[in-house]
């Protein structure tokens, strides 16, 4: 196996082992824009502008990826979003 082939194989292995998960927030008829924005800022560390943009995407598209990363790190944030009354899941 050539050096290039070894690097390609190692890169493929790293991609598989470091797969990022996503927290998806879904639209609902319950939460206000302000509540969604405040929650995204508090729980996910979004800037107010980023949180507002995500809330608009959720409203018009039905869902939005609000955070990506390793599952263990996202699990706590997703739980906090759910506790705040948002509809969210990790995929």
C-alpha cells in the first residue's frame, strides 16, 4: 500500500470515528419566537442574531440544525432544550 493510499485510508477511518451528530429543533404551535431565541442563546451558546436566524428557519422550513458535535456533548444540551419545551432530537 502506497503512502497516499495509507493517508486516504486513515482519513476515511477518522471521518467514521469522529462523525458529528446534530441537534434538530422542530417547529411547533406552542413556543414564541422570543422563547426559542432566548433558549438557543442560553442552552446552545448562540448569539442573539444566530438564534433569531435559527428560529426563522424553524418557522418557515419546519426544522433547523442548531448544534453539531459529539453525541455525549449534545445530549445535555438537547435535554435542556426539551426541558424548556422545545421539540428537539439528536440525529
